[in-house]
C-alpha cells in the first residue's frame, strides 16, 4: 500500500510521557527552594556562600569526571546541581567551604559518576559525600590546618550560638514549642531550619507526581511508634534534626529506593528503625544519613523479595520440586 512507508514499527512497550529526567530533577530543585529561602533569611550571606560553593563544585566535578571518562557532561539533567544543593542543606551555615566542597566532590564524582552515572548509583550521592567526610576525619583535619587562613565568614548570626533542637533533645533540655519546631528554629544544618517549608516542597513534589507517600509515611510512623513505646516524645523526634529532609527528599530518591510498593514499606520501616536506634543508642550521631545509606545497599534484595511473580515463570525451588 502507498501509506505503508509512513508506518513506524517498534517493539513494546508503547508508553509515551512528556516527563523527562531533567524536568523531574528540576522539580525537586524547585521543591527545595522554600527551605533554601528560609535558611538564607536566617543565616544571610553565610548560607548563600555555602550554597554557591556547593553548586559550583558540583558543576565542576561533573565536568571533570565526565571529561576524564571521555564522556560529554550532562548538566542539563540537573542531577549534579541538585546533589550540590542537597549537600549544602546537610551542613550548618558556618561550615568551612572546603569541607562542603569535598563532600560534593566525593558525592558527585565517586558516588554518581564513577558508579556509572545517573540511574546507576547504588547510594544517595549527597549522603554518601556527607558520611565519607565523617569517615575521612583525619584528612579533613589536615585540610582544616592547611586552609584555615582561607576560611570565609560574613559575620556571626545570633541563631548560630544556640543549641540545635536535636542536641537539646539529647541533653534533656527544655524544648521549644511544637509550633516553633515546625515553623522555624534554626541552629543546625540549613535543611533543618524549617520542617514546615520542607513539607511545602514535598507537597509540590506530590502534586507533580514525583513523590510516593509510602516511604516517608513508613519512616515517620515507625519513628513515632518506636519513640512512643520507648517513652520518648514522638512529635519532637519527628520535627528535629534532618529527619524531615531525609524522609521526604533523601530516602525517596528514585534511583536508590525500591520501585515496588511493598518494597517501599519495608525500606521505610527499616530506615525508621535505624534512625531510632542511632538516636537513642548513639546519641552523638543523628542517624538519618547512616540509616538511609545502609538501606540503599539492601535495595536489590528488597526488590527481589517483593517483586510480583511473572506469569508463566516459576522459581527454581518450584521447578526442582516439580521435577522430583
């Protein structure tokens, strides 16, 4: 037929969507803008400088590693700058710039690019960079000595002198009201400034269809249930530290979390258990970053356990039993 030449034949699946990785990453970046703005409001130029250093380091690191591997940079997918912003949110505003830059370098360069690039990384790059910095304490101490004269400060900020809510909780101090903890009680990392504005960003992601509620709900419910059972104040535990940031933005990373619904529940519950164990058993440690990274490593196993069986396909044990 005359029109046969116009037909395009291709194999299944025949699914089309206007959504792209770049657009999804950009939406996450936009979702972080409310808490970013609040942190800049409280910490002024210190926060803005730290965020700028992280973003610039992320861009340069991706370009460097992609060139070393003879690949074209993929800055258009927003993954590098998003990792840079995440790392900035994990540090206090007065963090020396070289520490934040090193965390970004490790996260983008090693946890993402050397792992195969976006979509192939096993661990969350931002959290990997943060924890690597903790484990490389001797190297960081050496950098502190070498770069001490290059420390940049834009003056002190009153809120930086107060104890963080998590430290107050650990020390048994009188806690601020729930309203203050929810809206804004700065003193810790930039991403801990306001759970309310993190929730606003999370609502935007949910509206855009990027956020699956199962993981954050499983984490928060588990933390609330365990802390209640152990005689702790569950609301305070839910509002302090990096738990809101970790539950809604870090643990829900598409690449490093399970894709099955049952797997998401298992993943979230285990993270919640880990957070409570770290917080109550190892009080100097926040626990959110460690818990998420540990469970990142178990994602393939969780997916195998919770994957729906394929029609017509039998497990090895079933085949062996049938043969016998």
